[in-house]
C-alpha cells in the first residue's frame, strides 16, 4: 500500500491542521470529510479540495478510506472512534482520546478486536528538543531525577469559551485548562518520567465567566523513583507564555520551551552538548498557541500523520498508541479526583 487514504470526522478549527498535515505528507491523501452539519462539511471540503459526506454512516461505508482523523469535541471522541474502528478504519484521535477512562478502554478494545491501529495526537513528542531530552533521560545523564515541572500558562479570552458551546463544560470538554490546553505538557512529563504514583492538586475558575471547569490549576506529583513533579495549567495568565518543562537531577538540568532546549547543562559535558545549546537558540519546528489556539503550525500533526502512515504500511505500532494516549487522561482525572476529595490520588487506580 503506497498511498494511505485519510478521512476526517469533525470540521472544527483543529481539523484544518489535520488536512494541511495530510497534504504535506508524501504518500498520504485526504479523500473525504464529514461533520454533524453537512454545510460545514461542504465548506471544509471546498477549502481543502476533498469530498464531503452527509453523515457518519455514508462516510464510514467508503472503501477508499484507510485511516480516519477524529477531530470532534473531546466528549464525542469515543463514540465516533469505536464506530470507525468497527468499520475497519485505522484511527488518529485528537487529544484527549476521550474524557472518560471506560470510554477510552472501549476504544482500545475496539482497536484490538478489529486489528486496527489507534494513535493519540500528542505531536509535541515528535519535536527534536523533546526527543533529545528523552534520549538524555533514558541514558541516565541527569542521574537521579529530583524536581521536574511543566508549565502551561496560557491566555484565552472570554470569546474563546463563548464561541464554542462545548468548551469549558464537563460533558463536552471533560475539564478546563488541564484537559484541553495542559494535556500536551502532562503527556510529555509522563513520557519522560513515567506515571506518577500519587497526585494532589488545587484548581479554580478565577477569570472566566459562564464556564463549568477550571481556568487555573496546580498539582503536586510523586513518582515511583522518588522524583517530585509540579504541573501548572491555566488559560487565565495574560498575555500567555510558552509551554515549559524543566527537568532537574543530581547531575544536570534542562529546560524545554515549546520545542527549544533553552537550558542544557550537565556535570560531565558530552561532545554534543555545545551543539544542542546552539540549536536551542533557533526557532522550534513545532510551536504551541500560548494566547491563540490557531497560532500552532501543522508540522507536529504532519509528523504524526507520517508516523501512522508508516505504521499502516509496515504493520508496526505507531509511536503513540492508544494505551500511551490513555496515560495523560488518567493523570488529569486523578488531579480532578484529588480536588474533589482533598487528598492524594493514584491515577493508576482510577476505574
């Protein structure tokens, strides 16, 4: 199979980045799109030179769709994903996989049952800076990890929530600044350090009106290694700041801003360290939207599309499979449970 034929379910703003990523990927093509609103699907199709289908059944009945990108509101992911997997389509699902662990588990079961690939969109992992950091941690360059933080101090104005009825609701968004904006940093932190064994947190809705969920959150994490972590996530911090991860240990420290390594220092220098620091002064290929969700680019999604296309051709797992995508959701739901109970929660023990 040379060309992997993609379809898109949902035509919200993130779907444009999926369509552009497919266009930029050799050996991938966009053949169809569908949306609850057929006129919106038609308008999207006209912009991207593809075909609109009037409903999900017509879309999934097409034999010329190999893989589907799910870009619906978060609370609708599992419902359409399971249908697509049952129809024999491979799947790339936007973050979060869903807002409920049982529904995510239903997605994983459908992928196994139908022998289809399920990949979660966490494009930040594909950045050169993130990959460099992961390699150094796995090689033990930091020694014993001690304090590891992630900060997502973003700004979203009131219109951002008012213009999307599902945003900031528990049923549609599954959470606020943590589940929607902070989840990429949460995923990076658990990818680098593993799942925490306990979380404790506080959240608040401090700036925005007419939303059910938090716009400000902070959590303390304890990892099995003994390392301590801190997660900050907000849409209440004007003017908005770049996503930042800080990793420190007994032998070194590093700071990753978006995908730029802005600090990189170790007790014992390697031949590559000076080059890594110089590269950290350059612009990042993958960027985040600190004050505007549309300020991201399509490069991270392109790398995910390319990865899934490779996996389909070779029969190998994608770089970020469904089980990996579940982890960040479990951590965030553990944080929400900690806020509800006022105590420490083990995310791995959530039902």
